[in-house]
């Protein structure tokens, strides 16, 4: 089992000119509670089963394994289509780190999130000019949360 250490931010500027060769991602959740999140993801022509443990600060345990693409497609087809997360992921290097930019589609269209994986929780980072508010600890922006409460359902106060 490995660990994921990441910080997440809203993208506050148009980064379209920076984003090239994105990966199309469709994913769905089969379990999400306080203990774990079980996700099936198709990324381009590959598929993965991921189990994430509870977050402790910015650290969470993560297990990921390749699965056959037809199996993943069959599993995702059993979920309500409106709960699937659709996005295109771009990778942008900045200040020695690889930033992942997720441009959401479907019921989360308009949402653009940047995340960066770190080596350790105290790692200092230089923020790109195109990132805005940090959402690392805002559960509403977690993909599993977005699958059941997409941004299109949020009120203006959110």
C-alpha cells in the first residue's frame, strides 16, 4: 500500500493555452464512507481499481491496481450515468513539480481543479499564478462528493 500526499486548488485563470495532450478520464465510485473510497477509473485506454483510505491531514493511504478495460467499462455501466465523473487531465510542470489540471465535464462542467502530489506533508511549494483558493480540506470538491453532489446542483452561496 502506498500513500497519496496532495494539495488541491481551484484554477482561477484560463489555462487552456497551457493545456496540451490531455487524458480523458471517466470514473465512478462503488463505496465512499469515512473509512474508504472504492473507485473504478478509465483513463484513455487503461483501467484502474483504486481504494483510498481516510484522509489524515493531506495524507491518505491508497491502493491502485490495473484491471481489464472491459471489466471496468462493465462496472461503470452499472452506475447511474449522472454519478460518473468526466474530466480531461493535463499535466503541467511548474517550479520542479508536476501539476495535474482537471477540466471537468458533465454535471461538473466549468469546474477546473489543480492538484500537486508531494513527497512529504511539509513540502513547500511555489504556487503558479493560475491557482486560486486551496480546496484540499473542502470535502465538496472531492471527486466522490462531486459524483453525488455535482457543482451544477450547488446554490450560489456554495
